[in-house]
C-alpha cells in the first residue's frame, strides 16, 4: 500500500551463526527452550516470591531473556519495570513479555546501565554473573548497589561450584571445559565466593537456596517447558541433526561434573548507611 511503513522483522538470536557454533543458550532458544536457568524454573519462582514485588516497587531486571521470570515479576503489578539486555535481538524477545505502561526493555551494558541512582527498589538477574570474569562480576554488583535505594532487594540465580573447598585446579578445569562446550565464558563460583561477592558489594544476604544443576535434566525440562514444549524442542532438534552431537556433549559434560556443579539463588538487601 502506498505510504505504508514497512515492518522490519525482529533480529534473530545468533543470526548468521550455525547452530553448531553459536553460544549454547542461543542454540537452545532457537530450538524452543524458554527456561535457561541453572536450577530450572522452580528457583526463579521462589526467588520472585521472596522479593515480594508489589505496587510500590520499581523493578530492574538484568538480562530478562525470554521473559519467563519477567512475567512473574509483572504479576506483582510493580509501579515500573525496566529490563536491561545486551543486544537488540535479546531485547526484542524480552519485550514480548511486557504488558502495560511504564514497562520497557533497554539495550545497555549491565555494568553501566545509564539509569539514575536509587531508581529501583528491586533488582535481579539470572544466569548473568556466571558468564562474567571476576572484575566484571564486581562491577555489575556495584551497579546494582548504585541503582537500588537503601534497603532495596537484590536477587541472583547462578551456577554453583561445589563443594565449598573445591581445589583451584578443579575450578579451572571445570570453567575451561564449560567455556569450550557452551561456547561462552562460564565462570561459576562456590557458595562462599558468591556470598563474598554480594557482601563486598554492600549487600546482606537473607535467603539462600541451592539445588543440583537442572538445566537439561529431563524431568525438569518437561516441568519447565510442558509436554508440548518439550516435544517441540525434540522435533526441532531432529529437524537440525547437526545439533544432536552438541546437545549430547553438553549433557555429558553436565553429567561428568554432576557432583561439582549446582545452582544457587541468593536474595539480599542493600546495606543502609546506618548498618555499615
């Protein structure tokens, strides 16, 4: 039609990359997986319940992904919601979960969001800090502290190394193997190290949950994705047989390190000036 504005399709995750070479979370997303959290969707649900989001809250979510946890947060009817994503392809997918006014998803670095100081009462991120080196982890936690008001609530859901006294050589081996297999930097921490990261960032942890790594656990996949969703993932995998060896390699890696890998969820509060 003359004068009409052409519709530009949203960019696809991993556009231009083969399924064999793109980061694992992009590959799984292209296959139809909607939940890509270390402990599955259950810890995400309990994390949002613990945050207690309500009508007076201003929420910031770092890397909302496909928006499954976003929907839980929005169910609390917060005053405002801002998602921060790393690229336009990711942001376009996250925006599909937004349902009303004062809800947006921006593209910005999570360690330098550009949002105003003390602009949030709740901030959370999942499967985010695991992918960053130590210095950037600290910068992201510092940014969370800058954005949150005194006594603001902060939550993370990340990959866990166990046991707490795991040898440094074992940590290095696991990190190197995960990075190679997942095609993305993977630098999980032990329980003590995750606690220390938040403590040094000015937060006091008040809730902790740990569980096994359940990302590709068959029962968890069915629970998270439903029978139809799981069948869709299997059908797409069979339609792209080049991904099957890669999926098997990821599963074998998770199984190999099943005693050293888990998931951790921490909910904390920003320390107030009086408590420092």
